[in-house]
């Protein structure tokens, strides 16, 4: 099992560029199955989850040709649908959550698909109900195999319909959207997710010949077409990396410039870090975070304790709550972190408490952070990364701590962050992979 050895306390400086968006990549790569023509994709992050999905596509006979760093051409003109029933597919597809995104395109084009039990992070229950109910309403039927843990889906023909989603699931919206673009008739998806990732997918599909109205809203209207063509697509910068680097700069009192940050697609993210008292200077598409000795958490206008919580877009993304929590450790003031979506995502706080943080875990969804105000430094310990975002939060804590920290199970971090140790070393971090 790989580890990071971190010696904290260094002030970092320099420029860092975020990778392509992980959550967008899993949708966009799945969409290549919707056409037999070549699809060229740029700014693909070189991370475990994305590489596993590319591996799956290759096993399904999709032609994959690299065209440069982080760029590939995909052509799904000879897809082996029978591979979906193989033991090898069962094993591989269950290793990451992103494999569920293959279901919509496969149902649309080949009339059958398989959904594995969700893999990936151990952060709580991750339901497939939204996906499956959406497919049912389009005309698919499903059965569940308790031995393999797979849902088998099939259809004679997908037909457009109106549906009100029970939750604005990003992956659910994307999956249903990809099925609907080749369905007969018109599909209306209300309470759809409208994250930049969904907008990117919609715009890519429109370039491929799909007819989609309402992009950027919570109501998507899709008029099905018979066939889609190839296209070229470039991923957005990863907003979660951008937020992670802001938190890193604040905790380590570093002067860092985040280059090509995709500022126009960050939504409320910069404002939430400003609520922690962090100074951000936005210059074009770059974000400069100057070194700050002190940052003070704001209060509400009535003097109440600041609460930061996750919400569907354009609310604050749940993937950055772990970063906000760790960043608040050295702030002046108090903040309540309310993680609504996942019931296990705050459990990593026990390691932060062991490092010296003042955190009260109220319940599985809420934690109060009382800022240390730089009165004392965190101390290095040995810990394990439970999920992607908590892993990077622990890494940020370790880089700000005195002494040596060892982070185990860093495969979780590698699932979502490309060459994170190399890029942080370039800023002056003392981090070694072992």
C-alpha cells in the first residue's frame, strides 16, 4: 500500500494549474458510446478513476488513440456489447462509481446495459434509484442479480416522456440525458442537475447533433434524434482542485497563483472561501491567493455563527466541504460545517482532532470547527485516507503541521488528483511517495 511522507511547516509559493475536471470526465468519456464516429477529447485528467473507465472502454472494443498529453480520440464503431456479460466486466466496472455512466449511452444505442453496485468512495449510501427510475420511464425494464450485484437493463425502444426527478442527481441527470438523446419523441427532465459538468455534457451532445433546450436550468427538454456524429470537446478545469489549492494556500500561509482556474464556472466557490476570511485576487482566469498571517471567519449579519453547507448547483458543492473544514482549523472564529448529502464524509475529523484541531463532531452530518487562530500548530501523525476529498484535506493538514505525517491508502487521493505530490513539490512542499 502506497503512502505519503509529509514534513509540514513549509510556506509554499509559485503557480499551479488544475487538472481537467474528474466529475465531467466520467460523463464525457461515457458519451463517446453514443456515436460510431470519432470523438476527440482534450484535458482528460490522468487519474485512477478516469483511467479505469478508459480501460473499460478499450475492453468493450472502443478504439482509443492518444493524440497528445491528456488528449485522446475515441471511436465506438465496433462495440462488443457481449463483453458486458463477462466476469471480467463485472469485476472491473464495480471498481469505480463512474462506470454507472455507461448505462445511458448503451441503452440508447444498443438497447441493453448493466449497472454495477456503486464503487468508489466509502462516504455513505449512493443510490441508483434516480438512474433506474428514469430509464424505466423511458421504456426500459430491469432485473437485479444478487449474486453479481448488477442491474440488467433492456428495452425494445426508448420513448420520450415527462419526468420529475426525486433529486437533482448529477450522475442521474447525465445518464438519463444520454439515454434520451436517441429516444423517440420528446423527453422533459424537471429538477435536473444544472452543474457546469451537465452544461458541458449538453453542449457536447448538441455539437454531436442532439436537440436539447434549457441548458443551465433545472428543466431540460430533449427531442430525440436517430443518430449522433463525432465532435471535439475540452474539459473544464477541476473546480474541486481549485478549491483545494485555495485551502492549501490559506492553511500553509503560502503565496500561490492558480493558473487557468476556469473562474467563470466556479459559481459560489470563491465567495465561500472569502467567508472564511481568505483573500482572493482574480486576474482574468487566474486566482492569486496571497500569503495571510490571519484570516477571520465571517458571521451572519445578526452575529450568528457562520454555517457552510452543501446544496445542489448553484449552491456549494459537497466535494469541497472537507476542504473548507480543514481550512477553518487555523482561522479566527467558528464555523458549522453541515454535510447534508453523505452520512460518512465527516468521520475523518477524528484524525484532525488527533493532530490538535478544535472540532466537535455533532453527528454524522455536522461538525463545528473552532479556529486555532495560529496559537498552535497542528502536529504530524500517521493516518489513512478514507476517500478522495478527505484524503486531500488530511494532506493539507499535514503540510501545515509540525513534524512528520504519514498518510496511508493514498490510492484514494490518486483516484481524483493527478500527480499531486509532484505538483506540490514544485511549490516547495516536502512530500515523498513511499
